[in-house]
C-alpha cells in the first residue's frame, strides 16, 4: 500500500547531550488517566521528531495536527512506511489489537520514535490526544523538550461521555460553540448535546416554520438580543465536532419548555393566541396544544434537524411539563417517539418520559437526582421505566450539573440541586451509586450546562473547569483506578495548561494549584 510521510517543518536540534532524569510515564498527570501504563524509564527528545508516517487513512489528522500543534506540514510520497524509523510518529490501523472499543489505542513512546496504534481512526485520535497532553505537560517543566518513554494501552469504560450546552436561555455564537468543542475534546469527551429550544429562545432555522427564528429567536434570559443558527451554521458545528470525533446530539424540548414556539405560531396554543416572548427563568408554564397542527410541527422540526444531524440520536426533552395534562403528555411522548423512529434516530428523553409508551432501547436521561435526598424522582423514574427495557444515560443533577455553584459564595450558578465542588463532582462511583440499574443498561454519563447565569464563553469556562475533567475521567477510566487523593494532584498540574489556553477556570480551594514550572512532569 502506498504510504505518505507527513513532515513537520521544524528546525531540529541534534546534539549528543544526555537526556535528563525525568519522572516515569506512569507518574504523568494525565486526565483521564489511562487504564494501563508500563514505564521503560527512558526519555524521548521532542525536537528529535521530524515526521509522521501512516497510511492514507490518517489524512483526517492533517488539519487537526496543524491547528493543535501549530506546525506547518507538507507531504512526501513514500513507497512504504516503517515503524522503526527514527525521529518519527508512526500511526497504524491494527485490527489485531487486544482492545474492544473503537476508541481504544496503544501509544508507545520509545527513546527515538513514537508509535500510535488503533483499530480505527478514532482510536488513533484518542492516542494522539494522550500524546498531545503528555507534551503539553512537559512544556510546564524545567525540561520541556523531553517526555518519558513507555507504553499506554487504553480504552474507555463508557462509549458515551458527554456534556450539554444550553444555547436557548443564552445564545452562544458559532465561534463560542467551537471553542467549547475544543476544550471538551481535550479530555476525550465524545458527545455534545445541544439544547436548541426553550421558553426563552428558538435557536435553529426550520425552513418550513420560518417564524420560529424570525420571532422566537429574538431574545434570551435578561432581555438580550438572542440569536440562532442557520442550518448551514449548524452543519458547520456538526462538521467541526466530527473532526474531533465528537457527535452532536440535537434536542428540541417538547411538549413543555416551548414558549418561544408558542410566541411564533398562534395555532400551537389551544386558545389560538400568541404568547409574549419570555426573558425570565421560571419553568413549567408552557405547553403545546395536543392537536394535529402540533404534531405536524413536531414532525417537520424533527425531519429537518435529523436530515442535517448525522449522529444516531435525537433528544425530545420531555421534562418539567407541569402545564400539560398527564393524558396529553403521554400521547405527546408516545407519538413523538414514533416520529423520531420514522427518521431513523435513537430516542433520548429526560427521565420524566418513562410514563409514556416508549419503545425498547429508548434512552432515559436521569437528571432529577441528588445524593442523600429522600425524594429522588429521577432515580424512581428510571426504576419505574426499567420494565420497558430502556438504556440509561446518567446526569444526576446533584453531582453533574455544571450550572450548580461550587459553593454558596460562587459568583455564577444555581443551588436548587445543592452545590457541587470539584471533589463532590469526582468522588463517586457509577456502579456503587446506581447499583439498582443493570450495568449493561448504562450507556454513559453526561454533564449538562444550563445557562440561566452564563452569558458568554468566560462564564461557560468558569462553570465547566475544573469539574469537567473529572466527569471525563469517570466516563473513561475504570473505577478501581480512580482515587480522589491521586486525582487532585494530577488536576493541579492542569492549571498551567488552562492558563496557556486562556481558560477562565474556577480556582477551587480544594486543589493545591500549580503556578510555576515543575522540576519534572507531574
């Protein structure tokens, strides 16, 4: 097979100097922490790497490499690649690897070269992300040109590791969403759930219902100007996320949380009267009318969004429908799931939808849960729904909602589900806390970020960091390898990475943050 050699245009620094003594590879502050690391107690000089070798399938990495490493790249034809070539990074698709996940990889750092193997492009990319983090950790030491050698064999505990961004309560533009994608990708998050509609705003163009954005997008919480994505802009987000192996999960919340639609089309209201645009933060006051006009609306919306969403999922919301009669709610959810199936998407809904006639393998997203609270309605919803053979996505509000304050004095966030400091967010086990849910039903975890109090990228970053890396590790790393005492030390080193990326993180007093270069990679 014809292979291509991709050469970094780097001025190499050849010398006979002895490599310094640095910390072994298993002491690296990697997040999420890999599931197997074997140290070989040597060092590789980063500037000795002058090429990337791999087959045509690695073309997907060219733009990623150029953006993430800031290197100019040219291509040179070779008849074959050689994984033993000194000074190279060798990328190899290997179907014989002893890993089960498409995201699994083997990263081998030798004293004169690097090898990354995966069964798929996605696996190689996950290995590339680990290598990138190793190199960035090295930049914050007194020996920034050296990384430790050894072998990492790794794959995720859960196939779904996500976060949610609410762009309805406050609208975030194309560049702001792309930045959020960049930041979550660094920690191997592979799903971004976009909350595209709510009482405060409708945020995606629906060509068959143009008033949704002509009117329904005009404001947001606090009375700002709002905004929306055209379908072309949404497709750009989908494509950008896909370049980092992140799947976009679209959500249209129905039958409640629909005031922006009710303010756009009067016939969606049972009294035939348009609602006023809403800029507050209350919930549970809006509902679609249970009539054929509403079902045509739902069908058109799901059809148009599904046609530009290549991922397998469509989220139908279904929470906090206090204004909807129970019998109407059940009919809404039952019919809406049929529509989603018609357009060949897998159904996700908040745990409230368990009372409807949902199809087998519908994904129930547990949200209404806080530890030690006597009435955990979301957990009860999941248990009640198990007889319908669903899958489960875990987003317990009292542990994973990124919009909760870190403590009572935090300047941003809410407290209805309690406060969530960085330790509380990390120090729990899926299998122990939710032992009553069969493990084969749980597809993964997702950390939602509702935006009642977040109005810009700086606010998003403040609420996301430092908590999101912990959720990424819960989703990726086996539970018996996770310990708070170890994690908090690793997390401390990431403050320098965040400063380099200009991330506005919350400096939790629970972490002894690193504020200067280390004597070793820590």
